[in-house]
């Protein structure tokens, strides 16, 4: 395999009816279990961004896939965690620090509101050997903010999460995939070691760690498509 796929998920839950906005962001627990099982069957390890670090630096090599979830939905803990544990995978969830215990208000009026993990639930996720990253304080449109406000969203979220959880937060994800070069610089200055985007494709050692590409897994992604995303240059060609 040339390159490391970093997979991007949002919710692991029963998908809403066809035609619902953003339905593609909800992967059923059954589909997720089959995907994680296929990784194991093929000899791949699903890794959190924390566990993926030496592979991204080129210090280790192996059959690995990054596993990331955006936003911090409660259904990640309920449905994804037992499946990850079953197959021995780890994963990173990017938390919206000011929204713990709340709902996805940034999608209000567009999709049904879903519960986000509470502080106690985040601790359960962490204590299960999983990783927690930052997704800003409020799921902000960074490109719409001035420099000071963007800095507060990026650095402030890391500070808040580390204070609340008492554990390191080393990885960042740009909400909506929106960012400019100055936001990558702010992520570096805030002390993150990586930042992920929504740009399609696999990553390679030596890539800019603050503009890492990912591969979205959608509601409609069947197992053959999933294998193509992981094993081939399918996503690189669609960048």
C-alpha cells in the first residue's frame, strides 16, 4: 500500500430516511463493524492519531489505517467503541470543547439534533485507550473569523480540553475542512502535532502535518468501496 489512509467518520448510528440532509455522515453500526472487521481480516491495524504519529514521521512502517471521528457524538461511544475494542483498533474523536454534553447546534435547522458526549463520557472514551483531539471551541467557520478569534478557537479548545480531561490533546481538525495557511500556523503555535482536513487522499511521511488529507466513509460506502478507499489509489485520483 502506498500511503496511509486516515478515515473520516462522524456518526455511528442508524441512518435517517433517504433524502435527509447530511445523511451520508451517519454510518450504521453494522456497516462500521463490517469495515473494522475487514481491516483486521486484511492484517491492518486501525490507529488513533496518537498511535499513528510514528508512522506519519516515517519512524515505523506497517499496515495501518488512521481512524478519526469529527464532533464527538454520543453514538460514537455507544456504538463505535465496543466495535473498536472487539477488533483491537484505536481511534481519535475530535471534540468541540464548549459543546460537551450539548448538541450539534451548528447544524440546527438542517438536520436532527444529536447528543454530544458529556465530560464523563469523554473520560470513558479516554480510559478505554482511545484518543481525544480538538475541533475548536464552537465548531467555528475559521475562514470567517479574524486572527484573534481564530486563535481563541484553535488554542483555546486545546487548553480547555486538557484542563477538563487532565490528559494531552495533540491533534486538531479544521471544522468544515475550512482553513487558510495562517490557521495551520496557529495550530502549530498552539502545540498540536497534526491537523487534519477534508481534502481527499492518503498521506505519506514527510507531508505537511498540519494539512493532512483524509478519506470520508459515508452511509452509502459499501464494503467493496471501503476496500478500494483503503487499499488503492482510488481517493488520491479524486482529490
